[in-house]
C-alpha cells in the first residue's frame, strides 16, 4: 500500500526522531535538531527571524515543534524541504485529521469518551485526534517557514501551502471595528466552529470553590475570577506586585509583556491574607505562590492545572484554568455595573470585539427563566360580556 495513503488514513506513524531543544543564545531561544542531534539550519534561520521580530520564546518553541513535525514527514517520504509541494501538505493535513493525538491518551479509567459533551458543564470533551485549530496552525507554521525562505531567495518559488490572495487582500487592511467579511476557506484549511466563551455558572462555581483544599487555592480562584488575569500572569505575581491599599496587583501582560495593573476584589485580598497567615509573608525574593509538597518552589501552571483537574474528577466536570478568565469576563460584561470599554480595559483586550463576545447569552444561563416560561399557565382567551356565543364562534372560531 502507498505510504502517503497510509499516512493520510492514519494507519502509519511519523518517526519520533529529532527534538526541539533550548539554544545557547537568545535569537532564537530554541532550535530543532534531527535524529543525529544535528541542528537544522533552515529552521534555525526562520526561528531566529521570529525571535528578532519580537515573538515570545513560547511562540518560537511552538513553531519549532510544528516544523519538527513537518520535517519528520519529509524525512519519512524522502523529500528534501526545497522540493516539497502541495502534495506533501495534503499528506500532513490527512495525517493530522486521522492520527491519534498522544496528548489525548493520558486519561484515567472511566474518563468521558473523546468528542462527547459533559452534561454538567455543557463543554465538549476534546476529540481523540488533532483539533481543527491545531491543523490550521500547523499549516500556518509551514507556510510562514516557506514565505521567509522565499523572501531570502531560498527554497521553492511557490509556497507549498495553499494560499488565497483574494482572502489576504480582503483582510489586509480591515478595521477591527468592521464586520468580518464572509470568505471561503483556503484549500486544506479546516472548518473551525465559532463557540462563545464558556464561563462557570454561579452554582457550579460554588461547588468548584468548595473543592479547594487550602487557602492558597481559594485565594488563587478568588483572584482569577475577580481580576480576569490569565493563568500564568497571576502565577508570576510577586510580593512587590501587590497593592493592598489600591486593591490591585501588577502582572506581566501576555500581549504586551509589560507590567500592568489589574484590579481584584477585597475578598481575594482577604483570602491572600489568610494564606500568608499559614505560610508567613514571603520576602521580596521569594515566590508568592508556592508548592505545598516536596521542596519549596514556585507554583507552576501545570501544578495549578492539576488542582483544577483533581476537583473535576470529584465533581464530574471538565473546567479548565482559562474558564476562570472567561467567568470573570462574563460577570463583568453582564453585571450591569461596567461598560464594555471598561471591561476591555480590565481584561486588556486589544480589540473590543473580543470583549463583546462575552455579551452572548447561553441556554445554561437562562435555565431558570426557561423553567418559569415552561411552567406558566396557558392564557385563556376571554371576550367582553354582552356578545352572543354563536357570534363570537363565527368570528373567532370555536
């Protein structure tokens, strides 16, 4: 059977050779090596350009993994990167659509089936394979790699990833305040559902909060849901980033990578004070959020993620850390106290249309109103006195 067909059908695996490793310098912060630990020079040149264009180290790392996957495919097919065509991109797309995602296989016994919906939260469980957004991102990484080398005079003249000049022209100079034009997808690009952000209803939020086993975790949840800070932004806060009098914290914003103030609720600071009563007030050179088991070290994103996962296992839910930010945004946008530009300022959204997505109403949020509607008695038709019943029946029907 043809190897390309086997890959597109998910019946063949890509060889797990090569790696993404930290580089010795800053530009780039990561490099990609092959199975012999030799640096792949064309990839390094592209990642260096990303770093010089002020992409974050995590972005460079993500692009490195995307290109490692691409080169693994080319090595298996025996195609040099300069000779790659749309046919190889089609094989990559087919493999991503049909192959099992190893990140989805680390599930405990009795876990929900991939692609099903959690009945408590209304959130879908991740599918077994690669998500459409992941496939589109993989194609964007490969496309950017070849665009860079075409600009440098290297590689093929034509980008192997299909592009749509009409779509690019339509979106190139569009104002973010204008409605997005309806355009057809480029070949190989996957359809992505535009779902509204998923926040945690109040009753389920109370259950989640009750499952937190210590003041550290309760304080973190209070800060997340009142400030709207992103997961890693809040975990990076130090003792010098706390403004007790002003009721705000300072975070390194993900978008601008600048230190910016974020307001938080009085309850969050009360919980933080209780947390300090347990562990003592950290010194300026110590992390604010620390692990409770093993060596004293800063709490990481993965540790906080595990806190939420343990609560999910007990409650039968599938909340994520980012749902806490969605919950904060939904409460601010629909609470009736803040205007949409004010919510945008708190969340630090570059585009107000991103903030406006939190104004969408979901069925779960109007369940009580729907129940009242369904249980309302049927309105009986009545007519003024003095009219003959036969006349009324003739005019309005029996």
